[in-house]
């Protein structure tokens, strides 16, 4: 089929959303590598969580993916989110920014908060409870279940040190400073924490600190 399309000067673009490292994706990527080696007119666009892309490209026969162009998506613009909230809910700029900051630029949070406010526009306590519940049920429970026991201990330490100073986190967890580095890198790859500011670790996900504190309290992690 691809050879026939090549003769007709046509191209094929394959798009895969929420890619994961599973047998079907690995088989397809192996086939894609053969297709491009034969100079067939096929192109591939995949989107997914950093950790899933990282896992896939580390497969023994798929390291060619390391050479593929990649775009890391930054958080959404707080200003853009605020403007959208202002427009939809007819609120002031100050109120729009207040709402936008509650999302930390996380795309799903942008949608979740908007939906919660739409359902209960005049009851802040109600829409905040709904917002938190949506994040926990649809995202955070899944993230938590995928963390190792040591990862959970590290995020628990971050939650208990609100200013995010690594020195305080290390002291709280009774760790050596270099011991936290491997977990820091992994949590950054998972999109759970920010590591942009030297000497600090803070959560990239909105209200995740509250979720972690509740989890560690219930499970007696500390």
C-alpha cells in the first residue's frame, strides 16, 4: 500500500495519542523503522506523558526514537487561562487570575476548574470541592498507584515542606542530599514536580500537596 501511494506522490501521517510502552506500540514502531529505512512516504506523530515516551525510546530495538524531533509541552499560560475564565464567567481580571493560578497551567485542571465553576458559579466552597474531587479521581489516584514506595515517601516529604527547600526535605526524610537526586529526576520526568529552581522541589500539579498529605495520613507513611 505504501509503495503504491509513493508512486502516486501521496504521503501517510500516522497519529497516536496517549502513547504507552505496550506490545502493539512496540511492534508498530519497529515496522515504522523499516518503512522509513525503505524511504516510504510515512510519517509519525505521537503524544504522551514524558515517562511513557522515555520508556518506549529505551527499548532495545527502538533507540532510533532518540533521534526523532521532540517538543516538550510547557504548562499553559496563566494569562491565557485567566483571559478565558474572564470571558466565559464574566469575572474581573483579578478573579480570573485567581482562578487561573489554581490550575498551575495544568491543562486538565484548566478544564476541571472551568467545569466545576460552571456547575456552581456562586458557591466557591462547592466548586472547589468538586474541582479537587475531579483531580483526585481522574488523575491523582492513577499517579499515586504508579509510584514506588520510595517515590511516595519523597513526595510525602515535599508535601510536608511547603517552601520546597531540598535541604528541609532531606532533613525531614533523614536522607543524604545526593540520595534524593535519582528520585528528583524521576519525579520531574513524571511531571509531578518542578526542578527549575536550584535547591527547590515543588509540585507541578495543583492541590497535589493536599492529596499527598491526605494519602500519607491515611496510610501512615510517616
